[in-house]
């Protein structure tokens, strides 16, 4: 495929854009890729190089440009639970839904997700050709390929729910920048590819338990979410139930904060989380915590969310997501989900609580709603947060109660925006007059180098 512009030059444009937006004004923002990451051009010839290539996919998923900070940022501040209070006011255009295509974080995330996809493509294309040996069994080889299919499905899922139908790149390229000339697929085609990848991953992975690497159970969990987005209620119930019923390996903690407090990681509530250490760090705490706790505090709970979470009659024990810091003699609420300023906070991608609420919503949405079943699942989550049973009785009341529960349960976990969009509630709740603003603009830096990549409606100017 002919390149319109070299990847190095494209990368230089991206870095310049980030500098102009001020997103990289602190040194920590510059370290967007872990030091152990691998390039897209890694040669895969044996077991060691295959293992390294798969670790490289996870490395990109962990990066500050993806789940390590920027992808959750753009989703969080697009909704009403989180506000950006830093010096770069342009980022607040996500909250007001006036963002332009040249907003730096959009290009950062787009590039990181396609880097993840390209690394997965390399594994999918090359690992099946690696010879089986006594140490590198067919099962081990299939597992690595299955992980790549799962991670590619997750990456495309994040793309489609953020931007709509996107370019489907299913073969490896020299770099993620070498995908010019490929038209965007439709939303339906993109979701169809996600489903195909999840089915393939399910067939290749074993039904083991691993909270930081993909297994068949991880696929079950993402399939439950996928089917919820597709309004395929029976399938959402089926796949959520597969995980919920595995109570030997997946259980809710007795207290809400048990999955994150006291440096917790890989708890029984976790289905899929990303692991960080002192060498591969997560910048979330640095951005969420006040300077007195080692951060810069540019990302904070919105005033509305802080009022809800601090009211224990509404949020119950989820008030533990907040911490009050005196600033100039006034108490100010900061988020406390990410607090390990050494950068070792996990990134929570799928928790068991989500599966209960997926199943509750799917039961309530059936053509013949299962209201008692939906309330039972909803109340499991409420009771764990030390709240009484919900008082909702009608289908509409139950669905609204589930929406409110999702808002509190995953207050700072990048669910709120996508939940409101997929349920058709975003325009009413967030006061968005233009339906086109329910998708974000394709980054201008990508449009600039690829005439085949068409902009989303409403962002052409």
C-alpha cells in the first residue's frame, strides 16, 4: 500500500499537536509508552519472540495514550461525572461537546488504538506459522493467537463506540501509520468484525482464570457487553451468567472499595484489569490526586457527581471514591479510585459488578421484561454498597434505576458517556442538541494524511 506520508513525519505532526494543546506540559505525559513495549515490526520466529509480541499488545493497551490515561480521559470528561480542571481549557470542549477535530488527545488515542490493532495483526498473521515444539505446544500457540483476537476485538470496540464505523485493518503493516487509502467501514460492519474476533478468540482460548491476560472467561465478559450494546438481550444474559455463575473464581467483595483500597489488585471481583509496576506506570493517580498527595489534580469529580457520591443515602459506601482536600481554606473533592502516586494503580477494564448490571438491564429490556430478575441483580450491587433494595417497580423505573446505579458504581471508570450514548439518553441527560456530537470527530491529523478517511457529520468545518 502506497504511503502518502512517512510514519516518522506523521509522528512528528502528532507530537507537535500534543505540544500545542499542552497535554505534554509535564514530563509524565511524555512517557506514553512503557519501556518494555515492542515495535510493530517485531520478528516472530519462535516461542520467545511470540510471547514478546503478545506482551507488546498488552504494553500498548497499558500505555498512557490508551488505558493508562488518555482514552478514559476523553470518555470521562465527555459525560457528567468528571471535570477537567487543568490549564489547557481546550480539553473542556469535550465536556461542552464543542470539540474540534484538531484536539490533541483525540489523535493520541486514535494512534494508540491502531498501534494496538497492528500489534495484534502481527501476532494473528505470524504466530500460527511458528513451529510447534516440545515446549511450545499447539495449545500454547493457540492461546497467544486467541489473546491477540480478543485484544483486537476490544480495540475495535473502543474505536466504534467512540467514533462510529472505522477503517478495518486486518493484516499487519510496517507501522500503524501505514493504513492510508482504506475507506471507513460502517458501524454494522465494524461490530460484525468485533463479533467475529470474539468468536475466534473464544474458540482458541481455554476456560481458565487470569485477571490480567485474556482467557475464554474474559471473552464471555466482553461478549456480554457487546450483546448489551447490540440490544441482544438473551445473549447478554447468557454470557453475563456464564461469568456470574463461576462463583469459585468471581465474587463481589464484602465492601465496595475492596477491589481498589489498600493497594488491592487482582481481586476476585476483577475479570480483566491491566497490571502496572514501577517500570510500567499508570499516570491516573498523578492526574487525579492533589499536589499534597503527589499529583497535579487536573482531573476531578464533577460537582454534581461529588454531591451524589458524598451522600451516603444515595451512593452508600461508594463515598470511598472521594477524598476531601483543603485548598485555600476550602474543602475540595478529589477522586480516590487512583491514588498510588508511584504509578502502580491497575486499570479496571471489566469488573464483576458490570456483569450483574448488564444482566439486570438485559432482563428489564426483554420484550416480556423479567422485572423481579432485574431487581434481584440490581439489588445485589446496591446491597454490596450498603444501600437498601431499589423501590422501582415498572420497566421504565427499573431501567432508570440501573442507569443511576451504573453512574455511581463506575463513577470514574469511563462507563457513563458510553452508557448514555448507547441507551439514547445522552442528548437529554447532557443537554446535547446536535445528535452528531454523540460521536467524536476523526482526528484532523489523520484526515490530513489520508483523503480516504471521511470525517463524521457535523465536524467537517
